[in-house]
C-alpha cells in the first residue's frame, strides 16, 4: 500500500496513459472496421447499382414504350414491336408533333439503335428503332 | 478513510517512532515546525489568499523562498501557515518516519478549539491553546490541577497537506495531474470519435442490409458487378445520345431549320437549312463549341453537322 502511495503520481499517469491507449486501439478498430465495409461493397456503390437497375431494367418499360404509339394520331404511326425490340415510323408530323415524339423518346429508358428525322416539305418523317 | 489513520503529533523532543501501521499515518505538526499569521483580507477564495501569503511572511521569515503555505478560511479572517517542507522532511526521517508512510500533514493550529487542556510534549513542554492560538509552553507554567489530554484521530482536521514521496517519485504531483489530464482528454476525444464512426458504420451496415433484402439479386458481389458493368455502359452511351439530341435541338432557332437528322450507336449527322450566311456562321460557331464537325453543303447556306459517339 505504502509502495503504491510512493509511486502514486506515476500510477495516475500510467492509468491515464493506459486509458488513452485503449481509446486509441478502440478507435482504430472501429475505423478499420468501417474501411473494411467500404473496401468490399460500399453503400454508395450498391445504391448506384440499384439506381441504374431501376432506370435501365425497368419492368414497366414495355408499357411506357407502348404509350409512344398514342401520342400522335394512329394514322401517322407504323408500329412493329417484337419481343423487346421496336421499329416505329411516324409520318407527316407537324413541328409540335415532332417535338412531342422526340421528347417522349428521350425520356424513355431504352437503347436507341436508330433515330432518323427527315423534313419533307412542311412535315417531318421520323424513323425510330430501339431495344430494352 | 484518511481520518481513521493514526494521528502522530510531531514535536522537537519526540522519540523515534519504532513502528508505523502498514496503511500509513497522518501527522500533526506543532508550532515548532510552522509560523502562523491571521489576517482579515478582502479575498474570497483560498487560491487568492495563497497567492499573497509569501508577502505576509516577508518580515517574519528569513528564507521565504523555502517555505510553502497553507491557508484556511476562518470566521472573520484567514489563517496563514508557513512551513518549511525540507526541514520537516529531514526531521521526520531522523525520527524514523518515511515520507511514503505519511498520508496527510496537519497543523495543530487547525484544531485549536479541541485543545481544551494541555497536551504534553515529552517531559518538559506542553501544547496549550493560549487565547485561541496553539503555543508550546514549558510544563512548569501549567496549572497543576489541569489534567493533560492526549491527541487521537478525532483531532484530525478536514483539510491537510500532502508531501510528495520523499524524492523517490519521478513526477511531481502537478506534472502528474497535468499529464494525466491531457491523456484522459485525448482518450475521451478518441472514444467520442470512435463512437461517432461506429454509429455511422452501424447505420450504413443496417441501410445496406435493408437494401440487400429488398434487392436479393444484388446480394452476390459478382451479380452486382455484372449488373453494374452492363448498365453503366448502357447508361453512358444513352446519356451521350440524348445529350447530342438536346444540343442539336438548341441549334434550331430563327433562320435555322432542321432538314434531316440521324443518330445510331456509333455516330450522328444533322443538316440545317440556314436563311443566310450569318445564320450559317452562328450555327457553325455553336457546333464548334460542342466540338462537332461541320461542313457547308454546296450551292446554298445549309450546314451539315456530324460526330461520333
């Protein structure tokens, strides 16, 4: 007891130092644990894959593509859809109709294989090929 | 705990101490080892009083520098006690008391009220409360009818001083407490940081688990990579195609009309009919800005713009 008291100051500093080391080791452990998670599959990466899948693997895309047929008069549309591929022609479109068709195509999450616009007199002719 | 320890009265003519309890002792010094002064001072705290203590003893002590000071607030005044640590240490060692065995050091003046009768110091002297001040007097002047008392643990005051361990300690108390405080402070900082990181980590893991439960097909890292690679390529290509369409649509303005446009997986091509040369020039500048290739269509102001994807 007396020996301990003699080195009381050293003991206090020693205990404080030990506490510091424990805290440091604990922190390092937590930080390295966190980097293990980042190294493997980070949450950010997973979120990105999910976002990409949501956009380009949209299961409702077929229905959305079908809506393209309805935005202009049916007489102006030639439609050929096979499996997950579409070939469509839009004939005699006015400026407004052309805008509507192009905007709709741009907002569809499909792979554009071919998009051709030709001006014939005052109207436009659009040919569109895509897959999803 | 301290108050239960044996209290030894230290005086000049005392005999050597033969045995000390294993848990150490408290000691009480007689006025032979200290000098007192009572002052009414307009200070509130002991540390303020302690600061001015050396100046109070200037005229009383020869070697003020070697003294330390103990200050106690009394009813209307401050009690200042000056003591020479080295002298006391030397005396205690001479009497067989190691400093490491001493828990606390007290001064008889602190408990003057308890000296209701003389306390004998050996055969010749006695400790007496003389008008409120503890004084050493020859036993010969004592009233023979007055029965002397002995001090015991009940004489232990609340506050005392601690002597550092006989020069055997490597660190002074102040240094030790400063160092320990710094270490503890850093330890607290590390613990707080660790808990913050840990919290974030746990939240991320939980969020990830929820996402993986909702998207079981992404649980395998290979599947995840394959899906990610596939869609990243599509995303990059399709975004580029749409960007080109958007940029070209901005090139349709007054005097500039789109006459044809074609885009596929590899390239794009657009032709604009321009009203005049200035419109054609403006169009060419816009296309250049986007790093598209431009060419003039012979016999007219039409501009052809093309590029690869």
